[in-house]
């Protein structure tokens, strides 16, 4: 600060020099005294002018440094042009330029990291929210806002209780705000359509400044919601599947075991019943074989191992072949089977064997659930890109609530009647998978007491 002291006290130095000259003039003759006093006056005026000049220059440079410091505080990190003599102020300006450049780099890096973190959080499929100690929303991503049906922009800044109306979730977040760690739970939300979420909440703590640092007071909490609805549904499907398979196997196995023990117990020598018992055993064994075959086929389809060979398949040949097989069953129940297929119907692209399984299953179901004297009607039409085959019957019909579920494994509208007819409850599920593998679809229209109409469509052959 030597230059600064010089500019600050320059006028004082001149005044002292002039005083010395005046004192010196007192010991001179009057003639010399006037000359000395004139020289003192000149020195004083020159000193004042020089001090004013240097003081103004110094003040201007200090003002520029002050304005530069204000710019840095406001986020403007453009460097300061340094001019003037190479002194302590120049060194100070150079140090401030280095500081501004470093702050600029650090802030850009932090902004980039913040933007990346924000982009990651906003693109996550899990719902993420940050809550402050006053239980106000600080941040929520798109998934969280969709779960609670709020706008992400309007949700931030609102009280937590205005956004989250689940008492269990609120309790979990409040525990995190009190400092509890490792909070996890599973909650269910919704009334008509229930959703299940795995929830974790973690407190956010500030890092205390100091030589050793450390964890300070709680500044908020982070909550993460992961949608496990589909996982829970699959678990229920698996449990239902195991229960249904066990039940389906239990009935024929019990019958086979019971009649076998009866035969071994002496009924084998009974000419009236031994053959009848053997027929019952054979029928149940055949049902077990059909069930096993359907389970294996369904397992291959769902594992993506079903082999589909696409060829040009004629719809007329497909329908006539399946109808010929179904005529005998329909005749036994005195059911009329009509086929209405226009001539010149184009071929479709698919696997003939698999398509035959789909149509045969629909015909068998129509015969099974149509009372004696009823009617089954098979039609086919072709559109610009696909063809549709429809099997209509005058049977018992399917309730509206069951129409979406009949394509599930083992689901039956009339379970007792289906088992009596030897059905496995897997036919429609397999048929739906086959149609999806062909790029088509399978659907039903039905009304209780008036019959059902099953249709499937598939692309036309090129």
C-alpha cells in the first residue's frame, strides 16, 4: 500500500517541505527571503496540483475496482481491463480477475450439474419430490405430479397436505422430517382402480461449516414412489394360476385314484361296473393329457418360443375344415351350423395349424354353451388390409362384467358346465396369444340370454 499512502499523504509532504523553506527564509536577508517565499509558494501550488492529479487518478481506479466487485456480486464475471501504473491496485485488479474467472467456472459447472440432475429426476419413471421442513413442496417431477394429478409447476411451493392426500404417505414424510432414516413402506391409492406404490423417504441434512465439517440440521426430505401395481397383479396371477392348476389336476386325479382303488378292491370282477369304471378312468386321463398339452402350449407361447410359420392360408378351406369337425358335435345336440363365406375371399397370412386351433376352439365353445335346437353362424369378410372371421351362436351369452376376463387363463363364466364338458379353461387364452402373434386380434360381443359373437381378424396375404 505504499503508493496508496503516497497519494493520500502527498499534500502533507508538500506542506512540510514548504514549512521548512519558510523557516529557512527567516534566517535570510529580506531580499533572499522574498525569493525563498516565492519558491515556497511555487512548491506549494505545484504540490497541490500534483496531489490533486494523483488523488483523482487513484480515486478513479478505486471506483473501477469497486464497480467490478459489484458486477461480480451480481453474476457478471467479465474481466476488468487493467491500465495505469503497475502498482498494488494493478495487483489487486489482477487478483480480482482471477477470482471472477474461477467463480465463473465453478458456477457454470454447478449449473451444469444441477441441470443434469434436474433432467434425470424429471425423466425418472419413479415419482420424486422434495419437501422443506415447513412441509411445503420444493420440487416434484413429472411422474410424481401424474400420480397425484397436479401440475408440476403449481405443485411446487404448495403445502404438502394440499398435494398429498394419503395419510400413510404423509406420516412417512413427517417421520423423515424428524430425522428418521431408512423409511420404507408400501401404500395403496385409488378407489375404482387401486394402484400400489413402494415408498421410501429420506431426510436431507445440511453440512455444517468448520474444520471438520459434519452433518447439521434437517433441511428437508426426499420421497420416492415406485409403481408396483403391475408386479402385484402378476403376483396375484401367479397365485391364481397355481391354485387353478392344482384344482384342475385334483379333480381327475382324485377320480382316477378312487376308481382304481375300487377296481383293485374287488370291482375288477364285477362285470356290470368294471368296464364303466375303466371308461371313467380313461376319460379323466384324457382330460389330464389335454390340460397338460394346453399348459405346455401356453408356456411356450408366453415364453416367446411358439414357432409360427407364415404362409398364404385360404379362409374357405380353413373354415370348411373346422366346420366338418364341428358338425358331428353340433348334430348330437341338434344345433344348426351355417357357413356364410363369400366367393373369391382373399387369402390371409398366417400359420394354418394355429389358425385352425383358434377357429376350432371358438366352434367348440359355441356348441358347448348353445342349448339343443340352437344355431351357430360362421361368417367371413375381407377389408382393404385384413380379413375377419366371426362365430355367432344363440347360446346363454356372457355377462358384460365377464367379457374382459374370459381371455384370462382358467377363467370360466360357468365353471361347472365347462368342466363337465372337459374344458381346460385355457382355450381362449391360447387363442388370444395366437392372434397377437399373427398381428391380429380377438374380441367378443355378447348379451346374456341372446348369444355371443366371437371375432378374430388377421392381415391379408401379400
